[in-house]
C-alpha cells in the first residue's frame, strides 16, 4: 500500500513549506473526518547549526575543520576558503535525530570554484545522505557514511549532467525487482547549469520505497534500501550488516570539495501516518496541493 500511495502522489508534490503543524476539523458535525495538513520541520533554522553534528574524514567527530560548514546570510554554506589542499577530507553534517518515513526538501545552489586538490568527479558535486549510520559510529578516517545518497550535481554550462542521482556507499537497492549493485545510477532529470537555486525532494518510506523528485518531477524510484557493496572505506565492519534492510537512519549533507549553499532543509515526518493507509493518502494529497 505504501508503494502504491507514493507512486500515485510523488509526481504531484507542489508543497507550501509555510504550512503549520495541525489537524483541523473539517466540520463540527460529530463523525466528520478531519482534514490533515502537512507537518513540516525546519531542520535548518537559518541561524545556527546547533541541531547538527559534523564529521569530516581525518578529523574527530565535532571538528568543523577550517570552518567548512557555516551559517552566513541565513544560508547553510559549505566552504573551502580555509583549505590549502582538500586532501580527500570528505565531510558530512548530520541532523541529530534519525528518521524513517518522511519527505525531505532541500533547496541548493553551487557557487564559486572547487577546493584545491578536489577530485575531478567532485566538481559541482554534493549530496543528501539518507538512512545513514550515526556520526558517532563512523571511523576517524572513514570517507562516507554508510547510507543511500541522493546525489546533487551541477552542470558545466553545455553538457548533460543530471541531478537527483543515486549513489550507494556501503549499500544496495532494488530496481525493477533486481538488486542494483553498481555504485551510482543517473536519474532522468534535466541539467541545472550555473548558480541557480534548485529544489529537490526525497520521499522516503522506511525500507519500502524512495523517490527522488527534482523541481516537481519524479526522476528516480527504487526499493528496499539495504546494507551491501563497497565504495566506502575505513568503516567499522560491525556497522555494515550486508543484506539487512535499512528502515531508518540519519540525514546528512556533504562536503566533497565544491562550495554549495542550502537555503532550505525541511522535513515532513510521515511516521505518524505509516500504519493508516487512508490517512497517509490524505497527507500525501495535501502535500501535493
């Protein structure tokens, strides 16, 4: 049922993030059903990073090396003006609470130049990591959290380079009833060149289904996220239980050597509706208005 509901409504997500948390009575008449409106949480408050934890490879948890992650002008910025050499110091900033079933919305733009020493593939490259391991469980020299990555890419001004792709550090997913074991898969999104703001939604329902939605267009769908595969190094083997489904985890944003800004990181928690298909359907309908 969850898969069906998400498939029906994922392409219609034109959502107002100003909606307040509430369930309003549609009528004072006894027995009338209640109209459900989306409950949005602003993970990034535009002021500080107090609800976030930083883990940068080669550094201890909480060490915001060279002020990589910062808040300026109401934006969450990933910057490298304090780096002499990027030196594969891949970083992630984790929201301090795990989630299972939710709609995540980010609005981002790439800016400036890549950090010295950044890999060629990391030019205008970032990501939102879903169902990730906790930052406390990462090794000091671990490069990426074991997670599902909704990859964020920017265009070079002329060539095709879709965003909202899938990458799988230490994980696998199922696509068309087949276990997908390659590391990355391109979405069907258009290319976004320059420093324009782009909106990307990720509709996640536990270990069932995940949609990537770019500018209201569903560009990628996959199922049954689970531990497996490689493309992650220096991790604790006890954390990676290959074949086990991922039903929840931490959300994090990447620093991969190119400057990026986020003006919105909002989340609609769907967990309260997960056991009530009709109510979940109503919430998704409301989110699509």
